[in-house]
């Protein structure tokens, strides 16, 4: 039986996530989950869910209307927000292994009760968006010793890519920050208290880190797929 991974629809970049996941094993099938697909019912077939990057999360979902002017009105999609809210309802109710990347981290945090920074430069921090030519920025990351992320990566320092203008402000009550950029932007979240629901939330884009020796890309995928395989056995 093939392992089934649901990857939320993020438009033209969806194939990048799909290719990255399929690199782990030949025994994986992908379901693209999205409101345009109108296929929420297929989530029950998924052994793991990947929440992808993309648009700004609308501030109404985390009750910070003052953030609205800081968002890009052409880069929001409330239909996507509403669909992925339902995805998260299923994921957290049924303890489906979850990997959240960039917006995926932010959305999971919002769903669990956290808030977001509307625009990083507006709070006096470095620009974490892509360069104008569309290339990811790269910067150093510091990981909390003893954290789940440190266990995954096998290190507490390294370099990651960056392509976002929003970030976590207040973590959800059940989550804890496990890594920060040099200027103090949240780069990862995990459960405050360990439990049997596999949850990996990263602000960077492991699927776009080309260096196979970087401990912050393929190890993230491996842990997620292993958790999803465990869910396959348990179903």
C-alpha cells in the first residue's frame, strides 16, 4: 500500500513540494488539497499533511485587524485560508502528522491561537523576503539545544533560506519557539509538551535548499515521512 501525502495547493510552486516529497520514496502518492480542487473529503486518505507556503494569512483569522494595511491585498486568499482551516481541524482532531513550511508554520500557529507580525521590516527587523530577482535570501539560524528540531537536524547552528515578510508574533499556547534568526525572527515551532501527534513547523523552505548536506532540508522531510508511515500502519 502506498503512503499518501496531502499537499495543500499553492499554485505554480506546488510541483516543487511534490518533487521534494517524492524524492524520499517511490512508495508515495500525492493528493493536492485545495478549494479549487474542491476535495476536502480526500483528506481522510492522507497519512500526512504538508501545509505549503504562499499568501499572507488574513488578519481576521488571528484577530489583529491593524495588520491588514501591512498585508499585500493582491497576496491574500481568504478562500484558501478557510479551506486550510478545515484541513487543520481534521489534522489536529485526528493527529495526522503535519509539516508546515513558511506560511504553513504561520497558519498552524494561527489555527492553534497564535498571532503574526504583519510585516517584518515594519518592526525594525531585517528584510526576510526574497531578493528582487526572485532568489531566496540565506541567513544563519540558532536552534534551542535539546529541542525536537535540534534532534532532527543534529545541530544547533546552520544556514537556511528565507522568503517571507510576515512571521510569528505570539506563539500559540501549546507551542514553543525552537529556533531564531540572527535578528530574533521565529524560524521554528514545536509542541511545548511532547505528545503523540507529529508536528514539524519551519519558517524556511527546505524543499528549495539545494545543498543535500544541509541538515535543515532533507532531514525535515525524512522525519515527516517516517511519522506518516507510522500513521499508515495505525490506520
